């Protein structure tokens, strides 16, 4: 007697292996069982997808290899997990194996059963520490209470539309507490865009739930962890020992057998969309996952809820709420009744020529420091200057490997490409003409930090100490622990002005900031991408949301919080909505524009992306695929646009091109793309596509 399990293994994208591979087994293996199977000369990790008793038709029984072993002691991955993976693979046009195996911790592949047993014992075996008495829970604001009550009855996905500082985190905490209290095995998944940027959130979850459920109850899951840590968290989640998983987008595919609530904080954040492998949207998968789990729980009268939180929701989610598909719960007021910052637009047409920081802004910053308040200065560009140039011959610091300039970093005197990482010391003289006078063009955070430190050199704090300016960006936080240390200097008041990229705008709960300035916002106003305004609005609202969070502090200071924006286009309508903190009005105008143009969320898009040795080959492959498309199912319902190079067309010597595919119907687009896959593979072997390195379908792309 034998069984013929279909096992899903990590197949490289587009290897042509669509679904699982068939093996032979003496034992009946439950679907979801983790196994080791031979593949070529190797032995690889796989997931049993199904296990029929009858060999599939056409299978050569003699040539079918045996399953090499079962991962002992691990419960099988459940049906909902497999359904989720299957959906993600179909929807994002990847192989099942690629999605399934990428969702498992990499270290699982390398452990033998003895090692695995040891890890399992460690993650499951410890007795939970006895409750130490609950943490302090603040009395809820009226809005928080109303939101929590409405949430209790919600059947649809919930959009928690809460102003910055309205106390969304407390709603997440209490919703979590309620979900966990309802059932002894219940689990909650809380997703954040970048966990390292918001250590406060993790601290609050630990503080609240470790006393109740023990030290192992809260685990994290994100790509910054070591393989061993990731495995430990995954095992804890999979075995049910972890009650709460805090994670980034990858966590949406974690095995959580008791899942009852999913929170997606800052749901509008682009980092929820993966940019490699299966390019999934973790937010969208979270909504789908909650639906799957709820369907399975319905028989027990239970369900799994999903809460998407933001002060500036994505237009997709906003539209879903407008249509009644999502339940919108609004919390417009800040905790403590503080006001949102007043917008001050600085018209750069009326500032001294060449001024990077407008004098009135510098004066306002100085005044805040003298009163003992803090400021944030936002500039979305790190380094000292985006380009170094020779004014004699026109040389510019181009990257030899990319169609981009290398950024001048003054601190370590390097020219660094932010696309491929290529770095060199700054040349002494122009490499082309020998001119010694090569100069930075444009500005980055290093330069703003330097300038502000100079401009504020004479400014004193209330205690007479000199003002201190610091910088926080991907460069200053590269080393482990440095981000936390920098945030700590801000929280303790050691630093008066923090200059930085968007990372300073994320969910930090700074208490003494009264002024936030965006100094180069215009790029977002006229971005070639249609999502430019949406991004800019969210970023400025989010940044402004760091100011005036402590109403008591602000009223003691007798000051009002302000959001300064330097712009050459103060009449731009985006600023009207920003001034009124009126996200709904902004969303309404954006949605109207999108609707008339048939753009998402009204129309649906996918990108076919090609990487090749030459731009010609990339485009030739795209064009060949397009030429072969007529006649495919649903072709009449899709529009194929011409192949174009990407904005940055070459990165690390790889040429990149893409083709936009649009349809008014999501289903038609899906089915067309699926039907197109064999053509895409076949076109690889055309002579004109020689040099094609890889291709990918990006469903619901964030930038086109
Ligand atoms: P959001 O995420 O909505 O911007 P937070 O969740 O960070 O806001 O809350 C803002 C601040 O208000 C935090 O310092 C938080 O501790 C505090 N807070 C939240 N809810 C309450 C409450 N009910 N009573 C007192 N303080 C609260
Ligand atoms: Zn020169
Ligand atoms: Zn480069």
C-alpha cells in the first residue's frame, strides 16, 4: 500500500513547474505536513498539498521517488494557510512552491529532526511565567470607546480612520485583549510597516500582554531578525504558544492556527507591498486572510476580524469604505483634545535667492528652541548632495553601473550610488578635465544638518545650553541599536532639532515637538507617478502628526504646533486640504480624478517587468509577448500599453523595461495574465529576447 503525495517545493520562478511534484510515501500524510523530499541530487523542504491513495494518471510509479522524511513533531499547516498561499500564488502570478516556501522560516530547511525537536522544546516547553498583575490601562476616550464598541459587532473589514495622536494604538491593544480573552488559543497578528522604526509599539504590546500571558506570548517576525530568531518566532506562532505576532509584511503569511484578529497599522504605507519575489500586498492579503479564517470559524459562531488603521488611508481602502464594503470608524480628535498643527506655507518665490532654508522658518525654529520645544525637519533625500558636478566641463557624478547619479556623502567623503551601492572616494579634481573646483548640486539631509547647525549656532535653550541638531536617516541608523539610541536622544530632550528622511515622520510618539517642517515637498506635487499627490499628502499629514501630541505640554508652553512647508507652488490645491486636515476632501478629489481616468481603484493594473542585458532585448521580449497575446482568453478586456524603459532604466548593469496591462475588470485581468504565462515563458527563447535575465508580473503595482 502506498500513497502519492503531491509536494510543493521551492521552485525557481518560471521554471515551468506549475504546482507540486508527485512522490511516494508508505504513510498517509495529512495535507500541510512538512516533509523532506529528494529533488535532483539534493534533499529539499516541501509541504504536502494533497495525499491521494491512487497514483495520478500517467505517473510512472517505478520512477517516482520516496518522500525522504517527515519533520517530526510539527503540526501540519492548516487548510486556511494553504488556501491563503494558493490564493496569493494565483493572484500574484507566482508558483505555489515559491510562495509557500518563502512563507516558511529559512532555517527550517537546514535542521535535522534532532535539532528541530530541540528548537520545538525550547519554544513550546517553557512554562509561562505567572501573571505579574496587569499593566496600567488608561481610561478610554469617548471616541476610542465608541470605536471599540462598533468593532465588537463589525462583520466587514474595519477601517480605523484616526487622526494622528487620536490613540489608535490603544484601540489595537484593547481589541487584542478582547480577542485573546474570548478563547484560550486565540492569536492576534499586528502588522506595522517597519518594526524597527517604531520600537515604542513593540514595547507597549509587551508591557500590556506579557504580564497577562507570559514572557513568550509576544513575538516579532520581520526580515531584520537572525534566522534562528525567525525560526523561534515562527515555531511559537505555529504551535500556538505565541498569542501575539508583531511583524512586517512577511508576517501575513505566518502560520497562526488560532488567528482571530489582524491589525494593519498605517495601512496606507507602501512598504506593505513587496517589491520582489511574489509581489504581494500584505494589507490586501490580510483582508483576504481574515475572510478565509472567518468562513472556517463560522460554524463555531466565531470569526476573525481585520482592522486597517490610518490617518490617511490608501485610496483603495477609502473607496471600499465609501462603498460600504469596509466599515469606517472615525476618531478625529486627538487624545487630550490638542489641536492638529497649523499649516504655514513658505512661498519660496519670495525668499532670498538660493536660500535652502527660508529665514522665517529658521527664526521660527530658533524661537521654539529658546522655549524648550523640539522641531523636526523633513527632507526625503539622504547624503550631502544628490550630485557632484564640474562647472567647467559639465562632468557629473554618474554611476558607471546605473542610469543615476552617485550621491555625495560629505561625512565619509564618498560618492555612493543609492541604487547599486557602488561607492568610491570623492575625487580630488574633476576626473574629465582636472578642474579642482567640483561642487555639490542640490541638497540632502547631511547638508541641511550642517546648515541648520550653523544657522542656530547662537541659539540657546532655556537653560542656556547651545541648541543641538541631529540627523536620522538610513545612513545614521545603519548600525544595530543606533536607531533606538537616536530616538532616545529625541525623547529625552537631548536633541532640539532632528533632521531626517521620512523615517522621522513614522508613528513616533514624540511628546515635545511643536514644529515640523517639510523643506522640499514640491517633488511630490508633480511626480510622474499618479500616486505622487497621495504619497505627499500622507507624508505631510504623518509628519505634521508628530507635532503637538502632548496637549498638556503645549498648553503649558502657551504655544500652538505648526507644520511648515516650503514650496514654489503655494496655490496648489493639495495644500488647501492639508491646511484643513481634510483627508476626506482630498480623497474625494483624488478619487474623482481616478474614476474619470479609469485608474485604480476604479480600473485594475498589472505591470509586466523585464530585466535584460540590453534595453533592446528587454523591450523585444515584452513586444513579442504582446504580439502573441491576441486570441488569449479575455484579451478583449485588457489594454496592453507599449513597452517603455523604467525611469531609472539601468541598475547594476541590468536594463529594465516594463509594459502596463490594464482592465476594467479585475477578474478578466487575472485570467488573462494566467493565460499569458505560457507565452511569456515561450518568448524567452526567441532570438530577439536573447539577454533577457528575468521577468515578473507585478499585480496592483504601486508605481507605474
Ligand atoms: P496614534 O497612533 O493614533 O497617532 P497613539 O496611539 O500613539 O496615537 O496615541 C497618542 C498618545 O496618546 C500616546 O502617548 C498614548 O499613550 C496616549 N493615549 C492613547 N489613548 C489614551 C487614553 N485613553 N488616555 C490617555 N492617553 C492615551
Ligand atoms: Zn570637469
Ligand atoms: Zn549604481
